[in-house]
């Protein structure tokens, strides 16, 4: 990184999967001292209340298919502008900044502009959703690899460049932002050789009081997910079967979570 042209600084902070108390200690300290906070739609009001009264809070949307979200170019410009004005900026993102959060893109823009920045990791949705619902994301008896995959694009769209044959050979796959296309995603995996009786789960609103978990098999779970709403992750693999054993012993979440 070259010499900075400003006294301002940007912190790309992962807020975690949803529950306000799952942000890191470092991330919370930065939020509490920032001059400007640019935050995503899914950031909780409870967490935003930790910002200074004098801080400028700017909602930038960034929720899938959400009309009115601030464009990425405008967010990039705002980060640079506020930092060059000498402000301490907290770019507060859901999950981890660099796991489907465009943190890498924003960091690249800041580096090109000569703006000093810090990336503060957050608990990403795949690990949080599985842990909160009694599913170990990895297990020695269930496979030696796990893939985190964006399901944002329609599998029929030319924008989708996923190697379905490769994904179908993996023991554990987690799709982010794929609820809208879950039936097609499941069909692609089955078409490329993943057994249709592979355990699968949809976990919505992970770590929040309204968390909902739908467990089934790859071949039918897409058809059963109509009453599950985003944000959600789609977990496929033998690890899902361990939930049955752990169910009833997982603690630490608010009451009212639906299984």
C-alpha cells in the first residue's frame, strides 16, 4: 500500500450473521468510535444503537433483489470521500466482509485511492447458521472438503458460471443467497450425480429469534421451502444428519426458534 493521502481511515467490519452480540469485540469497538457508519439492510437496530449519537448513519441497502439499494460504485465513492475528509468510517457488513460481501472490491478501491483501511473479520453465515442449528459444518466422518457457493444467479442464466459437476462431487456444499433458485440448484446437483437422498437443510434468519430450519433431502427440499424466507443458506451434505442427534442440546439462542 502506498503512502496515504488522508488522515481518515476506513474499517470494513463484519457484523456477523444476525444476532447483535455475535460481532467481534474489535468490530464493536470500531463501530462505537466511528464518525460515519455505512451499513447494510440486515444489520440489526440493536447493533446500530451502539454507534455514537454524533455518528452519521447511512443505510446502503445491499440486500438481494432489493429495489433502492445503493449502487456499489456510489458506496465506493462515499468511502473514499468520507475518509479524505478525515473521517473514521465503519463499513458495517453482514457476515464477513470478504465472503460474498464485496469487501475485496471495496478494499481494492481504497488501496487505489491511497486510503488506509482495515478488514475486521466477521462470523460468516455458513458457519453461524450450521452451528446455531446443530449442524457441524465439517465432520471427519462426513467428508474432507466444504464449498461456499453463491446461489444468487439463476442456474439457467449465462451469468451463472458454476461447475455443477465439480460441486456435485463435493461432500459438503453451502449456498448463499440461493433461496429463490433452490429448486433449480437442487436439480442441477442431482443431474450431475449427487444422490437425491443426500441430507439437506435450509436455515433462514440464522441466530435470530425467528430462525427457521427446514431439514429434508436434496431431491425434495426445494419443493418444501415455499414458506421459508430470505436471508437463508442452503446446506447440502451428510453433516446435516448430525442435527437429529444434537437437537435439543444446542443452547444459546433465544426462545421461539422453529425447527
